[in-house]
C-alpha cells in the first residue's frame, strides 16, 4: 500500500472515524496478499483489498460496525471466494476489522508505513521526469540526481528527494545501501562516469542490486570497451543492464519507457525477496 494512501487515511481520521479492513491470511487463489488493507469511512474508501463482491461485502460489514452494529466474532471473518460471493478465484480470505479514530493515528502510522526500497535516478531529462512521476506512488524511496541547476520541477512528486551533484558521479558513494540505480543523464560522458562509479562501489561493497543504463545495445558495446579500458572485467560489466525496461514494450515516448523501467524494478523486488 502506498505512502499516499496511508496519508489519506491519517488525514481522514482527523475528521471522522474509519474501519480498517485488513487481509489477515489467505488460502489458495485470492485477489490480494496478507497485509493489504482498505480503510472504510462513512462516505469514502482509501485503498483496496481486491475489488469484486468480496470488497463489497467487506465495505458493508465495515460500515455496519462504524454505525455501532454488533460484532459476531472478535476475530477475523472468513470469506470463501466461490459461487456464494460471485467470484471464481476459489480461495479463502480472512479479513480483520478494526474501528479507528484520530487517537489511533500515531500507532497506525508506525504499523502501516510501507517498506520503501531506495532508487537513485541520475538524469532530469524527459524520461527522468516521467520516471519520477511513475515511481513516486510505488514502494520506492526515490533520490533524483542531476549535475545541472534548475533541472528539477518546482513541485516534484511527493516523497522524491532532489539532489544536485557536480560532478554527478560523486553522488554514487553516498547512495543508500541497497539502492537500485537508473542512469540517464543528458550526457554520455556523465553516464559513463556514473556507471564506472557504480562498478567501483560494487567492487568495494557489492550493495547495488540493480544498475540500469538507458540506451541501445550499440551504446552498451561502446561503453563496455571504454569500461574495460578503465580496468573493469566482463564479470563486473555483466552487472549493468542496458537497454533498460522489460522487453516486449514498443514505443520510445518518455512515459512508455518509464512504465517499462518501473515494471522492471518491480520485478527485481520479486527476484530478490531476501537480499536486502
């Protein structure tokens, strides 16, 4: 669940109570994973537990409890996703219901704040701007880096940290451990320097799970030769992904590239569940 949804819930509790619906456990095929939540206010919703008739029943139960209705059981409620619910998933979901007020907000913030994975985005060009917008609501803590002044928007996406670094590669040693790095500066020379700095850090610390460079196979062939000349061996060069973005998505518009790259970063979270 995004930081934005959590903030909407906390802000909403200042004015009215809500019932928090949480996926406590699951069996078989289900729409959402344990930990997913939805906040039900009298007049609006924040978040989702998967939609469909399951969600409709959960909303009705939450609003019944908000209105002071009796609680049949203090524990989670069981919902079978079969014909009775009009859903053919076939699994079982156990939902927890918790009525909340503004008094619960501090503890709720600590409990529901999602784990964010650090991403360093080098480059404030068109693709960089599109990526910052796409990544902001996802489970990433984005640091956006450029060597030029005045390149960042006056109102960057919420939670995005903008950093000026001249020369730009000096920002690499300061990156948070476990950062996924995206390199797309205005200059191939800057790109090369950032890639080299990342590989030096990998040689010393080995804590960058993804190094992605925008460009073509031809660009990477040229970079590989130059990096080899700087003393990097093929095993080290293999740590760089170029081109970036999941394959099979056509189009070179900044927004299309941004979606493909964001999807690739999300794949890295699934591929390395215990590496960080």
